């Protein structure tokens, strides 16, 4: 018998206290939204029946940390709102048992807060969008071309709608930051 709770595990690390000051229940929001994104995002993949074994780490940090990671891993010398670091790729197939470690999502507070203010959204609403976006990347969803972008945005929009969050891509603002 395992001590592991049923369902996916969303491990949330709070590295910037500004998150808790702005969103007192931030860990609960990230855990709930992350688990929902895993279920919805894996539905059309080979991992659909593996959701209960999935584990994702979410680091809620600041712009300085994300800036360093963005420079180191993406060659972009600037902060961004969200970064995803997938642990799985297409081969070899994932293990048949035990935890299924999908990877890490890293979200910057200052950029997230500034984008939320710019777009007339609350920080929890924008954070929810970034968690969904980051988790979908861990599941292999991409937006490298128009077809992929449309499919990923539709999935994000549908999932956010179940949370009562408006379509983030319907905003009159055309620059939605650096969703990566």
C-alpha cells in the first residue's frame, strides 16, 4: 500500500513571498488548476490513463530567478511569465508503474502581476492561465505553428472557462507576454 494520495501530485514551492501576499491561497489555486490541466491536457495523449500517477513541480518565484533561467535555457536575456521544463519526451516510453514525473513549471511574480494589471485581470486569474499553459507544455502541447497554437489556445480557453475565467486570448490586448 502506498502513502501517495490518489490523483496527480502538484508540488508547489513558494520562493517569492509576494505570491502569498497577493494571493493568500496560492498553493491551493495552483494545485487545483494544475490537476485539472493534467486531466484535460492528457485526454488526447498516450498518457490519458496515467493522470493519477503524474507529478508536476510548480515553482512560484520572482523575475530575477526566471530571468536567469530564461537566459540559461532559452537564450533570452529577460524575464518572462512562465517557463516549462519537461522531464518526458516521446522515447523511451514512460515507466509502467510508480510516479510519472512530468517536469517543472516556473512562474515569475512581477511579470505575472504586471500582465494581469495590463490586461484587467486578477492575479489569480492570470496565474491560473499560466499554470494551465505550463502544464500543457509538460504534456507535449506546443504553439510553434498556427495549427498548434489554435489547438493549445482552445484547450486553455475551455479549461479556464470551467473555472469561470474568461478567454485570455479574447482580450483587446494583442501582446499576451511571453507565454512559453
